[in-house]
C-alpha cells in the first residue's frame, strides 16, 4: 500500500506501528514518520486521521475497535473476519464512533474490474447473463504464516482467495447473490486447509456465476491470461512447480514465516511492485457474458466482444487498485459518500466464503441472508 | 462418419437411405452401395448387419425400433431422445431383439478424452478432484434446421452441446453424478432456445464439475485452446462474429436449412474433414484436476502438469473419435463386450440435460436417478 499512500494527493503517511523492531527502524528512517509498537499508541497520535490495519485476520475485531474508539477512519485488510458476529461487531463499532470503515484492498478496486462494471451499468451490452472467474496458481505453496493455513483462522483458498473472487463477481453482478452450491477440497496433508474449490452462484436477478480455484501449483491460468497474474506479468523462471518444491524443502513453519517476511517490506526477497506492475493485475481469468457481448481483461485494458466488433478498451496504467482504496476512503471522509466496500459489503463477501465451505460439507445448495447491492458511483451532475 | 467407416478394417459400407434423391444418387455413384428411400427398405437388405441412424432426434425412437426388429445392430446419433421414456423404449427394443445399441459420436469417444480417462484410472495422479469444461463459440448461429432451435425437440445448446459436455465430464469422473444446479439462458428472441448455460455437478464420490457454454458468437474459447475447436484448427478468417452476421442476413428458415444442407455431404459448402482434422478436436477447454496434477489438451495430445514436471503425452493422429464409435460397435458385436456408450449411458447423459433445464426453471439443486458408471476397458491379460 505504501507507494500508493505516498503518491495519493489527499493523504500523507504520518505514522506506522509494528512489533517488528527492525522494520520499525527502517520505516522511521525511510519515511520520516512517527513509529509505535502498538496500535493503541499509534491511535493516540493527533497526526493520524485514518489507519490501515494489515494485521492477521483474528486481530481485526480488536484493532478495529481500538481505532474506531479513537475516532480514526479505517481501512482493514480482507477477509474482514471469519465470523459474521465479528463482522457485525466491527460495523457497529465504526458506526457508533462515526468513522468510515473500508475493507480492502480487494480485486474489485482494480481498474479493469471497475471498468467492466462501468460497461455493464452503461447498458450497452444488455443485461449480465453469466460471470466466471477461474484461477489456477501456486497459492497454497507460497510462503505462509501458520494462520493462513488454518481454515478456522480464515486461512485456505476459500476464505483468502474466494473472498477476492466473490468480491469481483458480486461487484460485476450487482451484489445480491441468492444461493450457492460449492465443493471445497483439502488434498495436501502437510497443508490441511482448502486448496481448491468449485463454486456455483446464482444472483437474485438470475445471473449465474462460477468461481473455480486451484492453488496446488500444477496448471496455472496465467497460460490463458497473457502470462499476467495478480502480481502483474510473470517473471519467466521456466521452473515448473517452483513454489511447491521450495516449500517442500523448507524445514519448519518458522523457516516458512522467515521466507514470507523476507518477501515483505524491507525483506531480502522483497519485490519492487512499482516495477512489477507494468500491467494491471489479472486475478485469474474473468469472463463476463452479457446479452449482447462478452468482456475479459487484456494487457492494455479490456477486450470487448460486442455485437459487430471485438475491440480493446484501454485503461491507464497510472490508476491502481490500491490507489482506489485510498480514494474511496477520502471520498467517504471528505464528501460523505457511502463507500462501496464498507463493512456490509465485506460481510456479504464473508457470508459467501462461510457458506461455500458449509455447502461443501452438507453437500447441498444454501441460501444467502446478508447480501447487499453495489452502490454504483453517481457521477456529479452540474446544473 | 463415412471416411471412418471406409477405413475401418472390420466394417464395410453396403447401403444408404435418405429421402434426398440427389444425395442418394451421389452416394450410389461414389460408393457403389445399395440405396433406399426408407429405413424399412434398407433394413430388409441381407447385406446390412448394422445401421448408423443420423435422422432428427424426434425420429430416433421409431427408427431404432425398425432397425432393432430387423435384428440390425445400431449406432444412433446423440442426443438419443428428448424424453427418458423414449430412451427406455429404445433400450428395451434393442435388448428384446438381441442387438447392440451405441449412441454416438459424442466427444468422450475422442482419443484425448479417452487418454485422460486412462491416466485417471492408472491412479498416477491420485483421485479426481475437479473437472471443468468451458466452451464459448458460435453454435446458435451456425445454419440450423428448425428442430435444432426448438428445445422441446431437443434443440438448443443444453440438449445438443451440453450432452457432449456431460458425456465428457461423466466419462472422466466415472459416470455417477449425484446432483446438479444450473442456470440456462435464452437471450435471442429470433432463436428462442437455450443459447448458454452455467452448470454445477457433483459426483457421488465428491468430485466437482462445471459445464459452461455460450453459443452467442462473442468470445470464443478457441482463444484459450491453441485456436483449435471441435472441428479441428480454425480457418483464420479474421472476420469477427461471421456466423451471427451471416444468419442475420438469411431471410427464412428454409434458406437457413439450404445453407445447412450445403455444408453437409455433397453440398457446395461441404468441408473436407480429413484435411480439417489435422489435430484432434477440442470440445472447448477441458481441465481435469487430480490430487497430484492437472491435465488439459494440447495440439499434439495432452499436457500433464504433474508433481515434478509438465509434459506432453503425444496422441497419434490416426485414431479418431468416429473411428472409435465403429470400433466400440465391432467389439460389442464380435467379442460380446458391453459397450461404454450404450443406451443406459446415453439415458444418463440425457437425464443431466433434462435436469439442467429443470434446475434453471425451478432455481434449485436437483438429484439424479438414472446415472450409470463408466465401463472401463479391461486390458486383455495373457497367461
């Protein structure tokens, strides 16, 4: 998030908190900001108006409460929580304290998905008939913290990646899912959390959707998406199943956490995201079918297969999904516009995750209770 | 079918019947065979042991009865019928008369699908977790006879193309589907039959599957499958939505039938399939995920994404799906081996088609009653 915080004209990076002393010193040195060991102390700073919470999922409820009670606006990482009660708790805390709560970054903030929604709502392709998102990659074998591999803590692909798929699908389809039927799978005893799923969704208005995910590092859908994944263009290592093999050679969960830390901020394996993101990310293959045409992503923007022609809708590389998260917060705080990705939106995504796993266990279709519609941006009307 | 009948060592083309006089004369001249106007007369010939019935779906029951009562073995085109009662009727007629009944050609006869099943049953990749078949093409706008566009006569993509998808998926997953949830769509008033569907299937053993189809001639999945479709490699016309536009300019159903006839045997738009089929057909994108690897088609055979390497399993171009249909009949007749693609198999595929449309109407998951397992070929054991 940091590069986008730094370049957004309406926000400033003023403080940071982490219990990792080394990182804290690096941040203080690099950005010249206040540093704290705890969120309580950070929230006491009068130089802080809004907090971005990127702590593990099970700490979100407590951290959102602390920030909200300190009257700080909040961006909290997805998944918001693992239980609907926790989600309600955070929503109530934010409302009671009069602060905005935005859940992100998630992929519906990305410019290509935003642009797809814009084309859909313009009506030029008629109504949405089907939405599909299929993603095969190495998710399960990238270095993980222990909680990312425990379903009960919000780990596994259904909670952590399904939440992106449902976010994309709900955003494109208008939000109101009626029912779900899913099969989720746990196939590697050494990483006993969901590694794949096949999910069918129907919206209240009849639009159908599927979300298919396979994180076992065999086939990768980047083969179908111009060699571009969620982190931008692939580096062509040409080594098959590199992630799975690296993890197999890692001796302990502690070693694995070290690997993960090394690829994070200030780490030895850290990527330079500004270089990596030459293209907008592709969260797998997303295909939207409308009555009069289909849409999918293209390296330069979107490919639209219309009634009479197939054409590229270019999308600027300047705008990013993470920039849009900050923008949505600013618009909410400054203009008082209710954000799309508020607590209710995140709770609705979470409900789909929870019911996907439940549908698989009970082997039956389930109905949804907490879905909310997309709040499409209203263009300013002058005059 | 004719080229494969001619080159199969165990069969001879001895007679043909059609009410189209011009075609009949051409066949008589070209192949030096007996010709008849009706199936009744053809079935009186002592030179006929087996009949291939390629008449419209609604005539299958009557034609199968005639052939069976004349003690001729039968290959009948898919879909077998539109009702389960008709399917039962044909199965009973064949059994009572002691003749073999095979339903085909369908895509599970194709060498790549057969090879996938062989890899699955070998167990080298562990059990099957998910099977997906996704096909986007121009089906609805290819020249059609009126019954192909009437759902109640077995028209539309769910009956005519879903039957291939379910055949592939059931063949790979072992046959026994437990439940289905589907949304089927009719979006073009001028061709009011199913043009797309999104279908979720779960097998009794827990394997999940999806079958997605869109025949509205916008995006084509050949973009994802090496530019190869069910008819082999694409001719690169570079004209977008050519099928839809051609049909829009066609004035009447009669003109459209003429177009279809022109592309059939002896017609002016007839393709030379032997030239076209340089590669095995790709019935859309089929991806099989097993515990220890994924499989998909490749122009030279299959791509296997295994535990440690990704490799091509080559498949000879000599063998074809249509050759395999004839072969299955010969094995059934000569060796008395029960064919995989018998009436019960076809009835099980038909049940999935019927319940897909019903699931969409009732907006709920439905359970299946007439599924049968795959009869895997038993290799001859010597010794």
